[in-house]
C-alpha cells in the first residue's frame, strides 16, 4: 500500500504542475495557490455529494483514475488539434 500511495502522490503532483502551466505558463512547486486547493476541495465535495462516501479498493480507484485520465487526454488533444466536441 505504501508504494501505491507514493505513486498516487506523484500523479497528484504532476496534475497540479499541469494545472499550474495551464493557468500561468509555468509549474512552480513553491507556489501552490489557495485557489487551486479550494477548487480541488470543491470537486471532491461534488463527487461525494453525487456518489456518496467512497470506499473503493485500490483496483477500483485505479479504474476511476484511468477514466478521468482518459478524459484529460481527450481535452488535451482537443486543445492541441482544435477539435470541437
């Protein structure tokens, strides 16, 4: 479990860096805005309101993460190639 937790922290750190680049053009680990943390908190609250308290096993969480990652990849491709949904 310790390895999975560490890997997920890395995934979250990369996601934050990508958001920072989208917002300001650069990723800076020393500047983690309260606004970004609040956006993340609000999204987690929305998920809990929609789905209830989530108690998935690690494999189920990875499936959910994979689905969200796929949606992020699609959005990046749309930006890169100007594809409209």
